[in-house]
C-alpha cells in the first residue's frame, strides 16, 4: 500500500476494491486534533461526517477513485465559527476533486501541450479530463516571479504575419522569459521600461522603434545591436555586389546572351541616366518611367549597365553527368543531330527528356568547362570561413578575384569584418577604419551597408566590444512558433503569453 498509494499515506486506507476499469479506494482521516482555520485552537470533537470523492493518479492506466470520510469538527472557542471541516494539505485541497499530485501531472502535460493535444495524451495515461478542465488547470499554473533584469533582450514575433505582432522580453544573462507585450510599438516598450526600473543594458536588433523606446525611457542604458543581424545585413550587401559584377567574374563561363531582359535593362538604365543628367529628380523619374522609386534608385547608383546584367544561373540537370560524352561527339561531328546524341546518352543511362537535352545544348553548356556559378553561391563561398572551404570552392574564388578587382577588394573586406564579430576592446576603432576602406572602393551596396551601421553606430560599437547578444531572445521566438502552431489560432494573446512565460 505504501508503494502503490504513496500519495495517500496521510489517510487511513480502509479498503481497495477492483471496479474493472477503475480502482476504488475507501479511506478516512486520522483521529487526531485539527486546528480551527479562524482562531487556530485545536479540536477533536466531532459534529458529523462527510464523504469526499477525489481522483488520484492512475494505477496500470486505470483510474483511481478515492472516497474519503472527512470529519466536521466543533470549534471550542466561544464566538468563533461553530463547526469546520478538516483539510489534509497535500492530499485533499479545498474545493478540488483531484489530488494535488494528479493536478501536478495534469499541469505538467497541459503546460507543454495546452488543451486538445494535452487531453489526448492524458487520456492515454488514464487521466481523463475535458479540454475545458485542461485549460483551467493551465490558467491556474502560477507564472514565475522574476526580478527586473540588468541585461534585457528585446525582439518581436508575428502573431499573424504582416498584421499583428508582439514583443518578447527576456533576461539575457540566464535567458529566462520576463514578459510578453502586445504589439511592437515604441509606446508599449517605453511604458514597460518606465514601470520596471533597473535595466542597464538592452540587447536588440536594428529596429528603430525599440531604439527610440529605450532612448526615451532609459537614456543612460547601453543599447547593444545583434551581431547576427549585422552579419546578415552584410551578407545581403555582398550578394548584391557579387550579382552586380557577375559579367566580370563569370568570364570563364559562357557569356550571357543578350535576351529581352538584358535589352530592357540597358534601355531603362539609359532612360534613367538621361533624365538624371537633365536634372530630373528620382521621384519624377519614377513617375515618368512608371517604375518603382527603389528601382530608379538602383539604376541611378550603378555607373554602367553591365553591372545590372546578371550572368546565367544554371542548376544541376540530368544531362550534367554526360557533358564530356556530348562534348567529344560534337567535336568529332559538329553537325551531329540531337536525336543521335539523345540515343547515345540513353545507352549510357540518361533518363531525362529530349527537350531538356535541347535546352542544355542551346544554352551553350556543353562547350563550357563547367556550369556557370550563380551569384548567390559565389557569395556563399566568399562568406564562408577559408578553413571550411573545399579545394574547388577556393579555385572558384581565386578565379573570380583574378577576373574582377572588385571581387578581390570584397573578399578582403569580408574577412576583415568577420574578425570584428568576436567582441574585444578596440573593435570600434577598427570598424571606423573598415568603413573608411569601404568608401575608397567602388562597392555601392557595401556603401549602403555602412550607412546603416552609421545610423546605429553606438549599438553596433557595443555589439562588437561587449559580450552581450540577442541570441537567447531569438531562441525564445523559435519556441514561440511551436506554441503558436500547437494552438492552431484557437486561443488569444492572453493564453499565448501565459504559455510563453511558463516555458
């Protein structure tokens, strides 16, 4: 009995009966004195008896129903309540129909799975509750009381993408959730900071909204930018620079054909630059040419139209393993029909279609030494640590650097900036030198990246010199996505906030 029903030891178990799908336990309370809940005077004078029925944790996946005879005692103090019912903390809680240990197990499941999913798991464990009971149990779980953090992490997440957002706050040192705010406005974060003084450092991304809120509420606090977002912004600028110089570094590959898109690009470039030479503003150029303002800006900042023409991007196809065979056949007989080439590679195991082979040949990929490298892939090679590159990847980088001076400068700048992401004293000065070097090169997209750094320079300097970062907040956001998908949009923000803070 002490092993199977260890949670019922404060009771005197009278009988255990087998009810088939459930187990009935009859018990009574001990015959000791009990303190009055009002005056505290102990009494053992019995006024009457009452039967309470509670559910305990299952045994062998069968429900355990406990029927307890509880005494109603008489208070000996004159003027106090006449009678009171005895309670057994840890076994019988007031107004509850489940034992505390069963409620703890139900709470542990619904804390992770919430309503419907939690009920399905609990039913398999023999803890049959409804989804409404599961949600009530979840709501009764107390939120942990945490002090105001010294280092605060701030980030937003989408409640409904492009429509509703919320803000999550964590203690960046132990990475514990602190609060969740509705919306991602300056006013919401400012009000929270004013109501919770004591924050000294705020880790955030490049959001101007959060920066303004911290500046208003805590002008003396140190704002730290997120190094991951800084590196991500650099990768986007590098990708655009590599794409802009694709006609230079891709000379070893087949030159891009002047198709309709290339002709349109050249025509638009000349139209924009002709208008700009006549003193027409960017907004007026966009109106006259019926183009987006950002498109006009992109054409205006490029000094020559070749930078806007991209080298062809080819994916691996079923024809690639037979390129050498096709090249030899076409060298031996330049007029060999495609049908004969198709028949020859099918005998070697080709399983693709004739149309795929025709497109492959007309694109000039048979005579090329290797398929054209996409700007995105070359940018990935440049952004990868040199020790993690393979031999053929290093060869592609060296080929690109040899063919284009800008690629040589870009590779050197990337390497120098990567060394700044390991925080250390003096990196703020090195960042200034790096920005000066960037301005000396003809890399307009990297110039735009440096302008973004200058706008938030204090936070960027703190990110490169202090050990704090916003990685813990990003991790909480990833777990929040799981919680949102579990709830399937059936619950509102209050329940979502409750589950996030319980995590």
